[in-house]
């Protein structure tokens, strides 16, 4: 199925298109954060403690307008959200990519090798899947220590099992089809059969799981940051921002938690909606 | 006597359930259960001469597909060996050593990669094995597409853009592009409409005539096999029960199963009067638990005292005919 | 004319697809008398299966539409609410499918499934129900019926499963049986057995039978009357003896020529060029593949009756041709 056909069908679902627009907006905002944000929230010199906990729309000590207010350290919330999006999306995408690579390779190997190797790999994957992702990543982070790279590793390791399971399922089905038998019977080298014949036919379910897992990774990272694990407080992601403003929720300074929260929820919901549409379109029943 | 291109020597194949954790545990506890074994093919020996079309006929579960796969080098025999052009088809490790035997599969819908263009699938093998230079590949592919009745522009299309009959042509082209000495066809027309079956049968006939193709044609349909093949081998529960010239086997069968099978075929009844085709009695025994002695003994009208003791081996009945029966018809 | 058991008039079945409406059945009409056997022959896309399913109201794909009239014992079936249709299914009209997996539930024992079929239309005490099930299995030629009652479908072979499906279909001695390719997936020997058994049962019960198949040989050995379908239309219909000896429609002739039966081994067959089509928008659907087609075939051929045979063709084969 070509990209053109795919897009034409995607266009028909207005909700999905709106969600995709939101996702693209978030990505653009994240990428262009240094240009769009009125303030660099990581630059301690640009933050004025006297402007702390200002409500949205207020004017600061140097005349700048805080669109969404400030947090407890005097950071402009709008800038913090943009930079926070950057971290959230960046980490989720990076962790997701690594998880896909590790998981797909394992799944493909297991499906192709069969026998003991398959059993060993898949039992490891099953073991991994029985542990909740959040718990797994917390344990890993405790071992790795805090930091962006450590967070990416922890998330990737917590998530690869889904991809391994999906890829193994799809590859097993394809492995037993006649065209794979035909390719092996030519005989074509095993590596070529796996990469050129089996893998391309396993992509649709993988793409679907990947989109869902990205949303899950975003939520996972936010949860970890909310709990104070993973990222240093000087480079706040959306989760950290929510955590920072938590104590002020009931004292009337709702904006410190709520706006980052809204941003996070909107992002996750949009990614999920796009993933839903992608899944429906790639449904094998509709394929020839 | 024509040169023998494919030789199958005393080939057997059995299947066992793959090892499960429970079996291993039971074995440790000293209570190992005997494994259920399915004897798919028992002690089959065949020779296919150059330019000959040998038909392999039988019903489901007789082992013809398994035998076909062993001859094509897809499956390793449990015992015995397969030789093509005098060389073994498989290495002891199970790796296929030769490209001189190729296979055409039954289902044209799953035997082609849905995501690769048809031309790429035809050209992939020959390129990988040095049968054609990369520069000459498009011409090579066009040549084989033409040989099966398709046009050069079809090379850039995907399988789903073809009909079932056309896909089967592509599968045949893919196998032939490897320039095999022996072509194994596993029920190539079974999934096709009647009018399309005739087209593919014609194609195979012309390929046999023009290219001198040596073929093993596997089918459950005696009519198709009779039309296409020079010799027919009839299989039942993993054994060859009769082998001989196609016409002779179909007009004067010597094994009771062959005769019953021929009698079961619904014939086109132009009179419209309901015809009662004499059925074989009984059901096919399970391949896990075949009858002792002759596999057909449980259903044979001619069964005698020798039949239940030991399975009869193929013995010469008349020149060019072998029958595995103590009391041939 | 005796009152027909089944009277089908201009039956149509339309399915919505991405590329427009697919007219799977495009105006099919025929009559069936009580106890009569009719064979419907066609290739893929001919609409033969859809015809059988439509009679029993089993077409339920989203957006599908069934039109025309199907009268069974004088009662109109098209548009009948499902609740009324359920009383008819299994009791007055039964269906046997190609894949017994469709008819048999893999998680219920054979005995339970037959019992459900029995109880759908009859209330019997437990012991009587059990012996009725055992009897039903015995009558379709299944050995050791008591053992089969407690077995699951996967423990039986394909042929045995199909026999169970037939037993279920025949349990209430329906007046009409619709069999949609019931032996296609079976071995020749099993097929021969089931054909013989069905012939005997039908004669015994006096049921009418519609046998749908792509196999001309099977149909010709079973039914004295045959209907040939192509692309959703009945192109020829009549007594088997006449239709197969002297076909009027070029497609019937083409089908007969494609068969291996009489051809000399090793000779080239004369297949019909091209692939089986679905209903054309206008004109004769067979025209693209027909050697006799010309401009007149741009209009859909009307039904022509010649004695007991009817066909749709502008250029039928001469009736004297063998």
C-alpha cells in the first residue's frame, strides 16, 4: 500500500487528522523551542526568583508577559512547557526506536530459528512482559542512576518486549507461508530471506504497536519524572513540571500543574488517536 | 534407456511432536511417555528419467506432499537420500546443495511475496546464484515471463494485481528461471477454477514439449495426472503401492487401492441418470496408527492371510509395472 | 404445472465494495418441485454460493441487499424477519456448507451440538434425544456413534466432520436441503461415500436437494437437472442429459471442453480464455471471453425457452451440435 493511498484514506477521518495536526504542532514546538520560547528555562541567570508563582497573563519585573504564568522558581511556564515537550518527545522517540530495534531483532530471530532458541528468547520476553513497565523502569533507573541517557535506556529495556512479541507473532505467521518456503528452497541465503521477505511483511503490525508504544513511553517518562526519578530538576520534563506544581494545586496557583498536565494529556491522546487510525488502516483484513 | 535425473533411495520421513517442557519433566521423574510418531513416508524409492513427467497420486495424508518436499530439498528425509543429476540434494547439515531441483507450490495466493514485484521475485534466485549477470536481468526476466504466457510489462506489478491463474504462471516462471533439471509441482492446479486449470495444464504440456522439462507432478486428481504424465506412482499411507505407465495404470490398475480410487472418480455423466460410483468402504486409518502389514489391509476387498503380517514391497508385475500387493488384481 | 416447493424469481444479491456495487446474483429464477434434485454449477464469482445463502436468508454482510422473490411452499422468504426465518432453518430448509468448520463449534462436543439442533425445533426427554442423535449419526454412515457423541470436532477427520454436519442438517427431515460444495474439500474416496449416502437418504426422506458445485462430474452424477451460472446469472438450465450432451450456451460448451474426461492424454485442451468474471454493467457478462460474441451481445440476452431447456444467449450453439 503506497503512502499516497494511505494518506487519502487517513484524510477521511477528521478526528485523526486533527490529532495528527496537534502532534505535528507539538513536534514543531519542541524542535523550535529555542526560537519560540520567550525565555530559556534552563538558564538560571534568566530566571528571576521574584517573579515566582505569578498567575497567567501577568507582567514580570522586566516587562515580559508570562503567558501561562510562572512556577515556584520563577520560570516562564510557556517556555518550560515547550522545552518540556522537547524532552518528553525526544526521550520517548529515542527510547521507542531503540526498543523497536532490539525487540524486532529478537522477535525475528526467534521466529526464524525456531526450536530451542525460539523457546529461550520468547520465555525471556514473556518474563519481561509479566513485570509492569513502570516497575521495570523504576528498578532500572535505580540501577543506572538519574540522567537523560539512563532514562532512555531504562525505557527502551522496559518496552522492547512488546515489539519482540509482536514481531515474533507476525514473523512466525509469515515464516510458515509458502513464499518463504519457496525462497528458502531456491536456495536463498537465510539472511536475505529474513530481511527481504519476512521483515517487510511484518511491518504493518509493528508500525501499529510502535505508535501505541510511543504514547505509552511519553506517559511512562512523565510518570517517572513526576516521581522524581530519571531527570535532574534543572531540566524539567512535563512530568517534573507537574510534580513541582503539585503542592500549589489546592492553594489556588493551579496553573503550575494544570497547564503542563493539559499539554501532556493532549499530546498522549493525539498520538493515540493517530495510532488508532493507523491500526484500522493497516488491518490485515483490508489488505489483499 | 534415458538418463536418470532424479533418484530417490529408500526415503522415509517421520514426524514427532516437538519436545515440550512436560515431557522433559516426566522424563526426569522417570515416567517418560512414548512419543507419538507420524510415519509420513515409508521406504520410497523412485527414479525420474530425463524428459519424463512422473505423476504422484494419492489422497490427503498419503505423504505425497512430504515426499515432494524432500525431493525438492525443502525437507530432510529421516532416512534415505535424494540425488539430482547424481549429486545429493541436501548436505548432512540440512542445507540445500543444488539449485537443479525447483518447486511450484499449490496455493498461488501465498506462494508469492505480496510485497515484492513479480519481476524481482523471478530474478532474485538466478541473480544470487550467478545464472545471469545484473545487466542482463531485465531481458532474462522478460524471457521467462514470455515462456509462461505473460508479458514483459507484468514484471513491475505486484502479485495482488494478478488473477489466480496468472499468479501460478508467475510461480512457474520463478521456478523455471533457476533452470532446474527437475521441476516438482505440488498440486499446481488444485486451487484454480476449471477453465483456468485447463490453461495451466496446457502451459505445462507445452513447456514439457518445448523445454524437455523433467517433472514430478503431485496431485490428488487422477484425471489431471493421466493427462499430463508419462508414468504414475500411487501412494497410500506413506508407501508407493503401484507404479507404471500412466495409461496402463489408469486403464488396467493392478493394486486394489488404485482400482478403487479409479472407481471413485465421479465421471461426467452425459445421460443424467444418477450413477452409483462404487465407494471404497471404511475410513482412512490414522497415520499415527497404521495397520500392521499392508497399509490398505483394513479396507481391501481382496485381503488375504499374508496381508496383515508384513507390508508387501514393490515387485515387478509385468514389464514396466510394479505393484506392492500379495494378491494383485 | 404442479405446485413448486421452491419458486425463485429474479433473485438479486448486491454487496457494497470500494469500487461500487457488486451484483453477486443478478436476476436468478428457477423452480424446484418436491423431492426434486437440482444441481447448480459455476466457477468463482458465478454467484452460486450467494444464491444458496440468499434462499435461507444467510446473507448478512454490512450493506448487502437481497431482492427479488423466493417462495417456499407459497410463503415469501425474502424480507422475512429473522425470528420467522429461524423456524424454517434446520426444520424445513437445511444447509450443508463446504467447510464443516463453519457448521461445527470447536468447543462443543458432537453430542451437544446435535442436541442443540434437535432442541431448536423439538422437545424430547433426555434419553429420547440421545437415541435420536445416535440414530442421526448412524444414518450418515458414522461408525461407533456412541463414541462420537462425546468427541470434539478436532478429533474427527474432515470426512467425519462433514458427516456430522450432514446429520445435523438432516435431523428434522427437511423438505429442502441446500448443499454448498459439501464434498469439495474432501478426498475422492470420502466424496464417493458421502455422495452415495446422500443419494440414499434423499430418496428415503423424499427431500428436495439443491447441490451447488464447481464440479460438473459430481453434479452430473447426482442430479437429473442442472443449472449453469456465470457472473451472477443463470445462463443455461435444463435436464442434465440434454444440457451436457447438447449445450446451447457457449460457456457450458467451454466448461465441458475444459474438462479432462474425454480428451486424449497429452493433447492440448481447449480452455476458455481469460478468467471468470463478475456481473457486467450492461450486456452479456460472458461476451469478453466468447468466440461468438458481436455487437448484439451489448444488450443482456433475454431468457429463451426451448422445451425443457432455457438459456440466455444471442448466439446459442445449434441444437444439432453434439
